[in-house]
C-alpha cells in the first residue's frame, strides 16, 4: 500500500485484520520496514491477533542512509498513524530505536492520540554522544508507555531507561538480559536470539491486552 503525506508517498504494509487495536511499528535509523528484525516482530504481533502496520520514512523510500530531520520524520509518521487509525479504533505507536523516539514526539509534542507507546530500545543517547537526549516530552504523554531495554544497549542504558521511566505517570520497563540495542544476545546466553525476540513479541501483546 501507499501512505500519502504532504510531500509525496511512502510504502506501507498491513498485517492482520482491522480490529479494535492496531500497532504502528516504525523502523529504526539504519534499516527500513523490510529488515528481518522488523518483519519478525510485525509477523509475530500479527500472529498474536493484532493488526500491524509498518512503513518507510521518506529517506528510506528514497534509498538514502541518513535520516530526515525530525519534522519530516514526524510528517510521515503522522500520516502512517492516521492511515492505521482509519482501520482500527485505537492505535499503539511502537518503534525500533529511532522509530520509537519519533512516535514519542508525535504523542508528546504534537498530542497525537495514541492509546499506548512501545519502545524497542529507546535511544536515550545518540551515537557518538555521551549526554542523554532531552526526554521532557515523555512526561506529556498521558497514555501508558512500555520500554524494552537490553542490558548491553549502549544507546539506551537500562539504568537510564529505568530512571526516566520512574518519573513518568504510567510506564513499564521490561529488561532483556544480555540484549544489545537490537536485543541480540551472546552465545553464552540461556536463550537464543529467536527465543528472545519471540518473548518480546509475546510480552508486547500481553501488555497491550492488559493495558490497552
């Protein structure tokens, strides 16, 4: 499918049937909606009975590697959210790394009426930086928020995620032991990468069922 925004169109993909709750799953900075991580999570959430939409940001659609500036990211993200809202009564804004952060700005800065937000590795610290990004917009989100945090994630250190989440009115943190920014685990870990990602999908669906 094509998702129209003011500057053109981007590709989108819907899995599952329209229903009361839909999940908009936004990709991270380095890969588009067809990346194996994205397709695995989207397929898994759809198998849990959820309607799931993925999409490409404008720079991804154009074949560029460098992400657009935040206003352009938000423009495309908003268009995708509104397209899913036409299919589902309530929309959960979920995203991998940058995609989750853009969703949080859409809800926190622009007041888009998300039913909940799910962050798969929220990038608290930008690549090459040491100081955390401002997160005051998260405090303006009235919907429940769910953070998945890998203990080996340098962009979203678990201690920092937990500190920020504790300051929010309704936030949950699920810690993924030995997980990196994409929740990959070392060979010594008790679970395989597939099992870890499967658990993340299941926990997401359970949280949505309980809270949304």
